[in-house]
C-alpha cells in the first residue's frame, strides 16, 4: 500500500512458521535466499467484509492455495506446503485480527537459511493480511502506457506462477509509467503482442465482445481472469475471446480494463494518451463491476462455492 508505514500495521497478527506473532516480529534473515534471490512464491487473496451478511468472506481460497502448490513445485522447493496445511492457519489468522473491512491476504512460501540461489530449503511460511480499500481507479479509470519493458518469457522465468522474483519485471514497467506521467503500464511479450499489466491481466472490448490475451501470451494463470471470463459469459451473455492482441489494436478498443486480486476490475480510460472509446468508463465494464462486487461481498448468492466465510 503506497505511503503506508509500520504504524499502519503494528496492530496486526501474522502467521509465521506455525506461530501467530505481532507484525514487527514476522521477520526473515537478510542472508536467506528469499531475500538475496527472491526465492519465494506467494498468493494474493481477497477478504471482503460483507455488510449484507455481517461476516468476512474470502474469495476463491482453495483455488489460490492450489495454485500456490503448483508454484512451489515449479520452483523446486524441497517440500510442498499444501492447501490443506494453509487453509486453517489463514482462517485463524483472520479470526485473530477480527477484520471488519476489506483486506488483502498474502500467504508466502520461501527458502530460509543461508543457502545459495539453487537452495531448495529449508522452507518457511508466512501469512499476512492488510486492510485494503478499493483502488481509486475502480471508479475513475486509469491511464495506461505501453511499456518499453518487455514481459519476461516463459523460457526465462516461470511466468505462470507467482514467483517473487518475477515481479521485478512488473516493477520496472510500473516505475517507468509513473515517471512518464501515467497511472500504470501495459506490457508486451517477446512477440510484440499484449501480455498483461504490472501484476494484473488486461481485457478490452472490440465490436461489443470482450477480448483478452491467451494463456500462452506469457501471462500469469490468473484466478481473477478466469473469474471474469466466467462472469462475462454466464452472467452478462458476453463470451470472451482469448487470442493474441497486437499493440495497434489497443487504439481501436471500445472499452478496456485490468483485473486482478489487487486491481479487482479497474477500467482503462486512455492508452498512450489516446482515449479508450469515449474516454469514459464503458457500459459493459460498469455492468461487470456490479456483478463482480455483488458476488464477492455476499450481496448475491454464491452458487459456485467461491466464498469461504471466516
């Protein structure tokens, strides 16, 4: 959270290697491979306080933890911390913090000790949650820049998984966009086609149909992206086309938005200084936001089993 410091978190409880400790005590040694080389994987999971139900709801918990298992496998950790091992500590950590507002939950599995970059263990686990209101961009839309930084290729880094070190790629694109006066970036892959934003997936609308880069465009296999595709198709009768997207096609978009755990559904109102459509948030994007937020906050029935009550 930009601009936040330790005092914003000092009242929080963190799960750390089997114990529930104060925020200030949740530490990793500076010489660990997790710090030196980014040898860790994580998940971003949303917890939504439901005013309608008077309880905290965690969105797609099992799906996120299954992906975390896959990430550990790809990264070659000496043991896999399973979804079953993590589910109850997440719920208990949430209970101890007694949140009554939206939060961002981050379970992280990382390599401790003093090993080199190829070390597979020992494996440590932390689970944090911080208060996280909606981004302003959800309402106002954001201005995106096509970055000069290229999305890492799956032959260089495991782009499908949430590996800590991958996010240096996103960081560079985000820093450039900020320096150049934009809110965020759109990153192209090695083929010169649209991949994703810094830590979020990209959708646009052309000829009234949602379009998003395919899984083979070096994107994260995003759970929010999969959610959006299902909601668009089943709830809004707007089936998504998954395909390659060229840079020049961005300027023909009628609407555009980013999606992700942190970005939720955030409209894009301009790209490279050119308005997307009318330059205002599009009608389909607004309808999608309404369906999405009603679902995750428990206003509508969860027929898919995506919500876990704390």
